[in-house]
């Protein structure tokens, strides 16, 4: 067993204390403290938290069992080995019920004392290692749960970007997801207005009334304009933040630019009320949420462009149809005008036509009829 462990011996018999402490344990490198009564032992154990306590069951005043009860009441975690005389097995069992980890029946040889002490310290060390591993496992599990929660938030937002068409609803979802990722208390989203180039609040979560009423207005928070100029994310907490107006809302802030082709067209801001630094990992997740907002804006622009193209196409098609119908009506009208005198000449004109004259007029009539049929077919095919 490694040396340097502090062992408290509670023993009123100096011979027993000397044999255990000076003769058996100190030569092995253990630190030894000897007290002769339970009250002193309780006080020392609370102040110094020894690695092990060896306590006689049979000293004056408070008994060893009383001391065990008092140590439990004070939440002292040091393991206790009781020292009992032969024939005190019943008392030893009661001591176990009160929390003792082992018992030594006196008299004992040096080697037996060392064996019992080292076994108890080894068990204590193993218990500490198990507790340490349990804590590490718990911390790892909590971290995995947090990462899973963050991943679910990212995936939910990604799905919303391609399925939600109402941008107001989408921005609310993006902002809600950002607050969860950062364990933040409140936040808002600003978008640049095309004509004025001013950044207007388009979504907010949990803002106090005096700030929430600025929806669709500019927000003078003292920090977003700086990020809009730099185009770089900014996180702040503590004393530096106190100089800015936004410190009225909390003690930690992240401002994330929303960009399209390196141009800042919006800003995502989240606030924590407590003074806790926003980590680089959290900042990266918030930047991903800002990218989703950027994608949604690009999608909206593309959708608007497609709508405009489709509308122009419909207008062009309507114009083409109207033009064709007008041409058809014009051709039909002209054909009727041209056909009438031909028919009249061929059927009712006095005098006899020569064969050549009649053939010429009939050729003209046939050509006009073919033109009428051709124009009608072209119009129908073009519809």
C-alpha cells in the first residue's frame, strides 16, 4: 500500500496505541494520529478526514459505538475498523450495523494489524476509483445526451428549412432552436430591409415587453451594428458587456451574422442571464443555425424568381394566343372579302368567260380556300 495515508487511532490504552501506531504502521510510512476519547476523535475526523480510523470499543465516556453513530450523523466518510476484545463478538456486530468496515480482536500481532489496515485501505481506494469512474461515466453520459439533443435540434431545423414555407414561422423555429443549443434565456433575429438597409427585428423569444414591442423596427442594442460591419461572430460575458445597452437583459451574449455570399443580411442574437461564457462549440452550433436562416432566405429569393418567371411565361403565352387569334380573325376576314367577288364572277357575272379566265379564277379560289384551312390548323396547333 502506498505510504503517506493518515490513520487516526482512537485508543485509551497507550500500550495498544503504541503497538499499532509506532511499531506496526509508522515504519511502513503511514502518518499516525492518536487520541484517547471519542469527542476528540470526532472533532479530528471532521477537520482532517483521515484515510482510516482505528477505534477501540472500550474507552471511557462515549463508547466506540456512540462515536460511530456521531460520525454517521456528521457525514464523515472515513472507514472505521473497531478494536474489540475476545468475547465481544456481539458488540462487533452492532458496530458493523453502525457502519464499521472491519474488526480486530485483541490481542494481535504486528503483521495481523498491518494486514487488516492494508485490506481496509485497499478497499477504500477501490471504492474511490469506482466512485470516480461513476462520476466520469455520468459526466460522459450527460455530454452524450447534450450532443444528442443538439443534433436533434439541428436536424429539426434542417427539415423545417426545406418544408416550412412561411418564413415568419421558420425564423421562430430557428430562434427557438438557437436558444436550446446555447441554454439561453432570450433572443431575437434581425433582417436587413432592402430599401433602407436598416436591420429590423423579425422574430423574438422571451424578451421583456419594452424590447418585444420593437418587432419590425430597428433595435439599438449597442452591439449588433458592430457585428454587421465586421461580419464576424461575437461572444461576450462579464465586465466587458456591462458597457453596452444589451447588458440590461443578461450577462452573456452571442451575436451571429447571417450572410449570403459573405454579405451580412441578418443577425442572430441570444442572451444568457447568468455570467457564463459561451463556448466555441456552442458558437459553432449557433453559426449553423444562422446558416439555416441564410438558406431559407436564398430559397425564398429563388422561389420568388421562379414565380416571377412563371408569371412572365403565362403573360407571354396569353399574348401569343391573343396575337394568333387576332391574325386568324384578320386572315379569315380578308379571305371572305376576297372570296366574294370571285364567287360572284364565277357564278353570276354576265357574259361568257374564256376557259383560261375561268381556270385562273378557280385557281385563285382554291388557293384562298387552302390558305383558310392552313391558318385554322396553325391556330389550333398553337393553342
